[in-house]
C-alpha cells in the first residue's frame, strides 16, 4: 500500500509497479500530521517543501474531498518555483506546458482531483498505464524504502543527490529515459530482494 501524496517520490512510483492495481491508502486527515499536500522541491540553495493551502473548513471531510484554497495563487507560485528550479533542465520545456494544462483543467479544487490529475500527468510522461485504486485506511503509511540510483539533478553539486525527489524531478531531468530509469530501478531492487 502506498501513501497518498501529491507528486510522490520516485520510490513510490517504483513500488507502484509491484501490485496491479496499485493501492494508495488515504486516511482521515489530522491537520497537524497531514503531509499529503506538501511537495518536496530540491531548490538552488536547499531542499524545501511547497505546501498547497487547504481549506480548514473542509478538513473534517473525507481526505479526497478536502478543498484547496487560493487556487490561482498557489498554482502561480508552484509554476514559478518549478521554473526557477527546472527551467534549465534538459526536458523541462518538453513537459511543463502539459503539466500546466493538466492543473488548469482541474474540474474541482479537491485534493482527490488534484492527486488524480497529477498522477495522470506523471503516468503519461512515464508511459505507465498501471491502474490505481484509492483505499480508505485507519493508520498512516510510510514512503517505500528502496535504493535509488543517482541520476543528474539540477543542483546536485550543491545539495548532493536528493533521493526523495518527486517524480517530476526525474521526468524534467531525464525526459523519455525516465521510464527506462524507473524500469531498471524496479528490476535492480527486485534482484536485491531475491538474493
């Protein structure tokens, strides 16, 4: 079972391939504990988290129905952050407009819709057709722990390799080779477990 996150990590996507359909667990949010709306950004000076603002009024509802607030503002700030970090990466301009189109096409401003939209964009960029099933759970789930092989990242010289980077880091830096990288990662981690 995988944790609910907007733009999950590379390890999350590698783990997604193990069961079909992939199961993503979500629980009723406790505002202070919830991190599913935070996106890790390995920036030019440090690793930061971008938080998508949530409506406190909707926090008592089902996680998938929690509403985001200041939708245009956070999208603009997120776009600016990605442009600053990935604007010079090899494949940013090939994928960025597809991401903005996907975010602009959101039918509603709920976390559930945002999760499914960003997941569709990621799966399309990775040429991955695995189905995902959302499952209500009672307790939290941790990110999967697998060995991530280094690939070129934008600020690797300054920050070192950020193994918990979100999937768009791999997509913007590796482009079409991201799916090959992910498949090799899955095979290598499966071999390690078998030996």
